[in-house]
C-alpha cells in the first residue's frame, strides 16, 4: 500500500514501512525504513534546524539546510554533499549535478524494460526530479508487492543534453539510515568457497564490495544485510546478474549511506539523447530480527522471483553423474547408474558435461552440441527413454554461453567469441565466452538448445557458466551490461518456449547465484564443493538471502574431492537436506550397507521434503559459539533441527538443544534420524565387542563393514512446545572415551545429526 499526504509518501507492508518525503529544498529524503508505521507521520519527517560549522549550505533561502544533514534518496557531487554520490555523469568531464523534485505519481506498476521483473508488484511510486542546468531528468521508482515485506527501488535517467554523455553510476538504491552501531554482513568467497559471511562494523571509512568479473560472481554476492544493536536487520539485494557494487559509509551526522547497483568501476554507458536508461531493481527487506528479514526475502523470492511454473512445486531428488564419472562414461555405465538411482528412490537423473563433440576433457568442443555417438550410440533420446522407463525425469548439462577455441564453431566463427581483434585472448578453463550481444550468436545458442529440448525428452537442464570476462575493450563501458541484458532476452525466449522445463543455474557452483538468474531458474547449484563441513558454512551463508527451495545440495563420495576430508554419508545428508537434495557419486561403488543408508535417507527426505524446501529457516546457534551449528526448519506441523560439529571434544560435557521456535501450546514427539557408524571409526576398539579378534583395517573388518555398522544412538520421546521454546530439552550424552551405550551419541569430528519434532496431533485434538 502506498499513501500520499501532501509531499510525503508512506509505503507500507505488513511488517515494514518506508517513509519518504520531499524536503524544503526539493530533495527526496527517507525519514524511516524499518518497522511498520501508522497514523499521523508528520512529526517523523526529518527537518534539521541548524547547520554545523564549516558546512556548505545548499542555498541561501534555506540557511538551516546542508545536504549532509539530510537522509538523501539521491546524492550528487557539487552542492556540499561529500559522501559517495549515487549518480555520476560525464560529458566533457564530470558533470556537477543537482536534481530537484518536480512531480510525483502513484501508479499501477510498470515493468522495467530489458530486465526480469518480479511478479505481484502491487503499486508504484515515481518521484520525478530534474536538473535543468544539465538538461537531465531522473526518476526514483518505488514498488510494493502483494503480501510481501519488501520494497523495490530503481532509478531511471533521461538525458536531453547535446553531445556525448556517459553514465558512470546510477545506483538502484540510495538510502541513508539513521541507526547506531550498524554491522555489515556480506557474503564473500571464491570458487568452492562461496557465501562466507563476513561481518564488519560500519564506520566512516567507505566499505566497497563489488564484482567486475562480468557476472554477480563468487567473490561477493549482491545480497548483504545490516544489523543494528537492537537486533533489527536491513537486507539488500539486486535483481541483476552482472557487475555490481555495494557501498556503505557513515557521515559525521550519523547517517549511513547505502548504495547498490551496477559496478561503476567497469561502467561508462553512452546515453542516447531523450532515451531512458534504467538501473536494475534493488530489493530492500526489513526484519525486527535476522529470522524475520530472511523470511521476507525467502517469501519474496519464492512467490515473485522464481519462475511461476514451479512456484509451489516440490523439487525432485537428483542424481548427477559429474563427481561419479567426470568425462569418463558410456551408455552401459550410465544405464547401470540409472538402474541403481531408480532403485534408491532418485527422481531425476542428470547427465553432466561430456556428452557432445569430442569432449573427453575440458579442452574442447564447447559450442558443438553434436551428440557424441561413441559414448551415446542411441543418442540423448535413447538415454532419456531409458531414464523415463525407470520412472525418473531426465536432465542434461549445457554451457550455452561458452566456446572452446578447439571447436568447429570457433573455427567457423572466431568473431563470435569475446576477444579483442589482433590480441591473443586469455582463456579461462580453456575456453572463451560467446558474444551474446550479437543477435546471430544468441540465435545460434537458442536454436542449439531448442532443437534438443524439443525432441529429446529432456525435462531439466543444468545451465553452466565456467569463466569470468576478459579481453573486453576498456572503451566498451557498456558491454558487460549489454551482455547481461542479451542473456536475459535469451533466457526469456527459452522460458517462454519451455515453461515446464526444470532449469538449474550453475556457474562453477555458485558464481552467479543472484535474483536475476533466479528469475529464470528453479534451482541453483550452490557450490562445486560438496564436502559437508564446507557446505555447512556455504549454505548457512546463502540461506540468509535465498530460500532453501532453490538451493541444490548433493551428497557426494565420503572422501571429498575438494577437501579430501572424510565424512559419512549420514553427515553429508544432515547438511544437504536443508534445501534440494541430490546425489553425485559412483552409485555402483556403494556397498550393500551404503545402499541401504542412502535409500533410507531418500525415504526420510521425501517425508519431510515440504519442510526442508519451503520451511521457515532459523539459525539457532552458529559455529562461533561452541564449535557447533544448530539450524531449524519449521514446517506446518513439524520442525527439523540439523546439527553439525567442528571437532569432537575429549570427555565432552553435556549440552541442551538451543531454544527452538515451537508452538508453545502443543506437544511434540521427537526423534533423531537413525545413522550408521562405520566400524572402521572405532579402530582396535572393535575387539571390545567382537567375539573374534579383528585386525584394525584388516580384510575381515573391511568385509564386515560392507554389511553392518554400529547403529547411532536411540533418542526419542515427547516434549512440550513450551519446553522446546525455552531451550530445556537435553541433548543426548556424547561419546566420552569410556564404553558404549545405546543412548550415547557418537557424532565424531565434522559429524552431524538431524532431529525431527512432530507436533502431536492427538494432543491438539484432545485440547480442542
Ligand atoms: C562446473 C560445475 O559446477 C560442475 O558441477 C560440473 O557441471 C562441471 N562444471 C562440468 O564441466
């Protein structure tokens, strides 16, 4: 809902308010972004009475007003504001800008041309500003969304100047928060190490987080949030997949300026006279605490961003052959995997890289989507039919934006690759990127995909993207942006043709997981790192801004290919189940016991899938407290708690479950998910229980452990919701080096568990 009273505008959702007004000097200011407001808001309008000494006064008619004393919604250099500007334009040099309010309109929302637009926009406020001296118009757009607790913001600029005008920065959002002791939570990392939370205080030093890799990238995700000392959280994201920047700084008056938008270091967009240029959409979410802020983003992304065709659909359980075979597969090997996957309860079989051209390694063939008959004599259709006959959906990997120098496509069209004429281009993973801004290139990619998708029985595609930009002329300050808009146009066309296709976003793992891509994709491959401990860190970062129903998590071989750390399948499941579950390993190398374990995990997941994918997420206790992580996913009548530990402590003490968000009037039946502990983990201690002497790592132990392991602790009972919410439930006693007991939890280094708390329907009924 958007209300206008005189020159003030109140954007109101159920749990937050955004209150913007026009100051006496014609500058839009935001006096409140935070908890909901109602009634007479006039006394909230921020109005300075005096300017501090040595301050530049904006104009002589208003001697009490200086720009640094206002919570500005747009800021420029030249009239006394010295914080980072939100708009920068270059003509024959940088232009001194001064936008003032002209008019406003509350309207039915209009789509931003060229970008993906979130659904369910309810109302739109437009503030029209002008800079007469420079012949410029600026529009600030604000959007509300039906039943969502977020605000959308973007900016539009129109130049009527004669001569060359370059846009160097147009922030999507410029906001000045007046909150003390803000801390920035940013999500940073690299390949196999995405989404690490970095927390740092916001100070007067400028904090800049950006990506100039050509995509949103894994170095810094565009999602971040600010927490205040009272616990309130202010989250920000962009519906954009290209270069981006986020800038924070506190000025001497106490305002923290927050800017986000396209990265300005790599941007110089030539404006065409009288033609509008739009920034991408920024999304602002508020919560009185972290859980509420996260819930606001989860709900918005699920209902407004992710493709409508699968909005409420439970995501299938995947098998992907990548870590199981890499490039080394043939039809017989795949058939064996298909049979095993079906037997275990898998629902979607995905064939990864290596099925086309001469692609036996990553040095060639990208761009040549000619099926490799040596590996697949019955082609893709033969395999998809086989998968379908085994009751599963069939998925296929593509890297549509890439081209190998060693490919027929490159030999025919070297100019289709992004490179500078006359210079040897830099390769990334031995490949180049196709220039999608050329219509003939986009068209080729579209036709290549569309012909396979129309006839080969493909239900799912994994869209990969494995390198960053290079060899773009510095003079082409618009290229990276144009590339992303061309990518969106291609994705839109494919989506329109194949609305029911499941699509997974991937960029060497999580290198392009952003709201622009998730406007077209149902899920995203979170990271190429499938080690469960690394994943626990990565996933707990990503889930702060992205819902679990889009986070694709795979259980892989016990010895991680990325860290060489060894963890059980049980632990890998305990981490992977908070999201979309999948398996990625050589299923034919599983022992009978491991097969049983995995089949059990899959059955367990299917029962709780709705909660695992669509539940309300809470971080209960982070590793930083006690070396353990407790997370909760709350569903309609059940709660799952996942536990992961760093290192097993000697003579471990006792602990309780942290306070779980339970219904205080209900009773809960609780249980731990049964796991199997490999005999090998006990070394020579197995002889304490074995009737015959067993040699540690000996052939007999090896054989035995293929069929049998130690059952995990017995832990079940009932507990009141009030006790759960009060953190009163004791955690099972843990292994402490002396003896075994059926109730003793042997969780090991980097180990985990999942607990289920089911609301006791009988008790509820009795009460009623
Ligand atoms: C990178 C992806 O992230 C992997 O999962 C896999 O698909 C490889 N590319 C294939 O080349």
